DNA sequence: CTGAAAGCGCTTACAG
DNA sequence: CTGAAAGCGCTTACAG
């Protein structure tokens, strides 16, 4: 059962040709006589030869691999992102080297540097990218595309969700339904997505005469949404609608309302953000902004592979150039919780 | 902004030593004079040197990477698996090369072979492993551990969920609650997990005098669960309990019952399998078997890394040896839908 | 403790 | 169309 390790030299010897010819034959180069190619392929197959990845990468200066460096692997967001990147990579026949780290910049720096010589380009999500010099100092000299990452200077191509526009759209939806006093349950303050959603809410409220908003703190989990829901009910003048900065908080809030006997949407409208799978299953089903994270990953990997194929090999653009930035607009999904006219395809319940 | 590519030779030249000394200094070998080491480290840092992965792998015959080959990336199962593997790999400072393919054996064969020279070992989930010779012919000569994969001969170490025991446990739970006529909604026939769950159900029913089971087809999605639920209600003698082979089908069934005005658990008890996140959010919350897929992945990667460190370098065991097989027992999670005494921590709703 | 040299397994100009 | 040779960027016996 011990399989011998077979190299290109074994194939060459067995086929009676040079290793150069084996290499050319197996890599589909044109300048190989057809009978020779057949012969080499037959021998390679018989010996179950497959080329050594590191050797091939070293000599060809190409790894056929993209590196993906993420802050975490936990939760819907990352699994969708990985799925989208994986699909995009496979479509272009690339491998995917996945690295996650926890918390501190040191670890991410190490993860980034370890990619040199292993990948042809990088997809990076970094909470430290707005720290001046962080990426400049730690990205290997390779093409890189940022995902959902806020850079101080737009030095790298970037793909992100348009949280600001999404929050404005949702607020506009609630306003269009006639609600004027709207509560906002905010996400964690240091979080850039949270900041953008809050900004969108504020802007939409400010732009609408007669509308007023009040804000409650939260940190993107159910429990904080639950607390905010209780606080909203306890406050003086009850808002007509609540917009939670993500779905998990909206669910917590929904639960608080249910406990208090407050009906959604009859007594108060409710909306979230993200369209997590749960959103359509809860009762009432949740109006939310749908964000296609898999698509975000897929488009980012396409952009990266295009750049790699174009032969770019530097980390960061030439000086003075501004990197392209791609924002994906989330889509309003109206369900029962906001009391608006539901889109038939977004209906509640399985079956 | 164009960063020059710096190699070990640049560091050596700059530090005034040989490349051998740089290599030893940076890799923490003992036989380097302390001042020399300091000097080399300073230069490496100043030049932002990081070693070239492929070159290092080729000469050291070690990639510090494990390969993960999966049939798909879609859904809770794979994201949890990847998360568990990723955490395990990071804990042991290994990289993770992730490859997914769709459908056919050819594609998986290619994915497996492409791993040679890129990884030190493989974690493989393969629907084709019971096809004689498939793994033998396509696994590179590396240590490999199988995950949730049914092999005809137990030639490789394997980690899997004990679906049979889990289904028996759930059936026993329903029987213990006094239910005697129990319906089972089966998964897709070719699926090995589905087969094992069905086998566990049958065995538990057969072992219990006075109990009777009837079976309905399904294919692990909501819609088939919904159809089965309708069929169950339409049939002559209504069962006292329904056990769906997975949670998604249980949810579909629950929805059919709700539409028909049949109350769960008062009129009929219901249980699922998997403990997907939705299970605790639906109403009534769903009794199910919890399967820790992340743990499955984590343990598999540990087993693989142990084998790699032990210096094994062959695909498959020595002839005559039987590979170890690890089954992870799922855990019964009693919630409202079965009408049993609920565990306090498993309660319904957020907050 | 240090360096010169061989070698890891490929690819790719360069000749022919 | 084919082969001999150089080289990719490291690591590691081997001498000293």
C-alpha cells in the first residue's frame, strides 16, 4: 500500500524522453510531437504521476492559488463569503488558501506575510486597514483586493456592501408607510458597517420634514436587541417603527415586543438588515435589507484574478493612482413585520 | 509603492553573512551566535523579508499546510466543518488549502491529485469513497483522514457522526413519552446519513414491543417535509409522533400541521435531527439531535496533524492494518415540539 | 558557529 | 520538435 513518490524524472525515464519534454507534453505546449505526447501521457497515467505543487510554483512563479485572509470564520457572513469566493475560484480553476486569525494586528500581519510564495494574489478583510501603514507593511508584494474593509486611503481595490444606501432605503420604506417617529437600534460603535448604517438612518430622517428619529445602543446580537426593545417600550412617546441595524437585534426586539404583548406590525413596525435565513421564518416575518455576501466574494475574486492575469504584481497601485471601489447595493425585502405590501416571493414559512 | 521582492540572498548580503546562516537564524536553529542572529533579524525586519513559501516547501519537504477537499461549500454543515477545521489548523499553526468541487468523481479526483506538493496531509469528504479504488488511485501519497465519508473497506482513519445511534436515541425519546405509532420522514435514499438514520429508527421500533413505525419518503428539504406532513395527516390512522430525518423536513412538516390546524405537540409530537440554528426559533421549538460538526472537523484535523508529526507519509495504512474510526454521538435536545420535559438551556426564543 | 555546495522537482529560455 | 542546462528560493548535510 506504500505508494512510491513519482517525479517527472520517473516519467521521463519510463517514456524514454527528457524531463523537458515531459513537462511540455503534460502542460499542453504546442511544440511536442503528437505520438510523443500520447506516450508521455500514457506513462504519466500509468505511474499515477501528478506534478509537485511547490516545485511547479517555484519554477513557474505561479501558484494557481489565491489567498484569503479573514478575521474570523464564525457565522453566516463568513460562510457565505467563503462560499462565494470558493465558487469564483473554482470557476477559474484556482485553489484557495484560507487563513483566519483572531483579534490582534500581529496575528493578521503574520497571516498576510506567510502568504508570500504560496499564492498569486490576496483577498483580504482587515479591521486594521485604517491603521496607517498596516497593509503597506504587511501585504506581500502581490495583487490584493479588499473585502468589507475600510481603508483610510483608497489604495487597494475594494468591494463592500453599501450600508449607507441600504439604511437610507430602509428608512425611506418606513417613512413611505407613513411612520414618522422611528427608533434606530444601532450596532457596536467601532464597527464600520454599524457606523454607515447609522449614518444612513440619520441622513434619511434629516431629509424628511416631520420625521424624527431616536437611537438606542446595541451590539449586533439578540440580547442587545431585546434590551433595546424593552427600552423602547419603556420610553415616553412610543415610536411607530423600529429599524434595527441588523436582523439579530431585530429578532431580539421582536421577542421583547411579544413578551410585552405589543403586536408587530399593528402596534409597531419593525425592520432589520442582512436578511439572515431566520428572517423569513420568524413570526411575523421580518422586513429587511438583503445583502448578497456570496456575490460580494465572487465579484472580489473575479477582480483579483483579472488583475493577476493582467500581470500586475505589486502591492498597491502606482503612486497617485486611486484604486477602484465597488459598492454592492443591498435590496429591500418587504415582509410582514413592517406592515408594507409584501412581495409574494418573500413570503413567510416553509413549504 | 512598488515593493521590491526581497529574497534570502538580499538579507544575507545586507547582513554580511551566508544565506545558510540567515536561514538558520530566522528558523531558530540553536547553532547561531546570538549577535549574528540579532543582526540577521534586524536586517530581515528592515527589508520586510518573508520567506518564499514554495521554495521553503520544496527544500524542506514540508508545507505547513493541510488540504481540505469537500464536495460542496453550501450550507450550515460545510461552514461549521470549515470553521472547526480552521480553528484546529490555526491552533497548530497550519495553513489550510480548501478545495471544493461539484458532483462528479473526475472533478474530485483532480482536486485530490492537485494537492500533491502543496500540503502535508489531507482531510477528505468524498461521496465516492465506497467506489472501489477511488481513493487508492487518487489520493496523493500523503496522510489522509476522512470526514463523514463511507468507505467500503476501512482503509483510512475516519471521523463521522453516529447517525444510527442518534436516530435510535430520538426514537427511544419519543417512545419514552408514551408514543407508540411513530411516523418517520426519511432522507434521500442514496445518502448514507439518511440510510443510517432510517436504520436507527427501524431498529429502535423493532426493539420496542407494541411500537409501530411507518415511513414517508423525503429528500432533506423543507418541501419534502411539507409533503410528508400532508401525507401523514391524510393517512388512515394518525401517528402520535413524527420523527423527521433532519430539521429542515421537520420544519416543512410543522408548517403542514399548522396549515391543517393540527397542534404540536398536543395533537402530534414532532422531532428532527441536526439542531440547525432555526430549530430553537420556530414555534413550537423543535426537539432534535444536536450534531457538533465543528467538533467533528476539529478532531479530524487533530488526528491528521498527529499523524503528520509522527512522520507517516503514505496514503493508506500498511496492509492488514485497520484504520481507526471515530464516531461522534449526537446529543438529544428536548424542546417543545416533542412534548417532553424541556431542558431549561434549550428554551425557545431569543433574548 | 559558519559557509560552500548540493539538492528539492519542476519550467523555460537557449541551442540545435 | 527535442534535450542539456540553468534557475526558481530556499534548507540541510558536510566540512571546517
